[in-house]
């Protein structure tokens, strides 16, 4: 069985920048972080649709520039660069290591499947101490597009040698789950917060879990 994990927001906590951001701008940090993340994804969607590809680091940088302008430029260029560098060393969620170890012990082949470049994801997983759990990294950068383009899920299957009913996509992002299910994969939505709402598109995850450690019991 092949289990592919989304990276940003599923394995890696993108709110890991909050400590530094709070030190920089105080109480606005949570709202700033949310808008930055929303714009990061929006820019990847738009670039994918327009076929005007730049890698995910560029989407992240441009989203930070937008967010800083929206908040009346509270961050200096130096502070923005510090945050972009911090994005390379974000922490893993606490449930990730035990869950990956358990799935590996059950015989699953694990892959990281990301909008990020292979180089960026390699460094991120290594810094978080979880790289050894994975058989490989599959990046959309090879196709010069982004999730949820159906082509990137076909790329995942080719890269892992899996067929549709043997492959699982695990993500906390509902757009990713909908993309995977629509492409014929099985998909597990990680609802990390009770406030998280699954997009009402008439496409449902195969399973829903609250933590990654619950995966081994349902897939």
C-alpha cells in the first residue's frame, strides 16, 4: 500500500512562524499568519490555472509581500526575509513521528507529496526529524503545476508505481482531498481542528481522522 502525505499543513505546522511573527508584530500575528497562508495557496491555484508557473517558494514570498501590504507594512525587508528562511525549518506536528513509524511497521510505503520543490521538502523533513520514514518525495515541481490539477495526482501514481485503489492521499487541506478523490485515489482528511470545514462540493474523503495516529486503524 502506498500512502502519500501532503506536507505543508498536514505533516508540517505552517503556524510554526507564529513565535517569530508575534515577536515582530504582536497581537496581529495570528491574523497575519492566516492571511499569508491563504494567499500562498491562492497564488498557487492562480498560477496553476494560468499556466504561469513559479515554484512554491515564489508563491510564499509574494503572499508575504501582499500580507505585509494589507497590514500596512509592519515588517521590514529584513524581518520578511527572516520569516521566509523560517519557512524552511518549520516543525512537524507532534503526532507525525509516531504515526509514520506505525504505518511503516504495518508495511505501508510512505511518500511526501508536495507543492514544494523536492529540495525544499527534503530540507524541511530532514530538519523536522522525519525524513527517514519516507521512501521518497514527489513534488509537483516536476510538472510545473500545482495541486489540485488532476495531472499532479497522475504524476504521483507514476512516481510511486501505484495504481489508484492501492494509493492513499493524506491531507488536512480539503482542496487536496477533493482533487485526489476526483482523480480516483483514496483519501484521508486530517481534521486537525474542530473549526475546520470540509468544502461542500459533493465529493467526500474516504475517511476522516482527527490525528495522524488514527490513520493506522482505518486505512
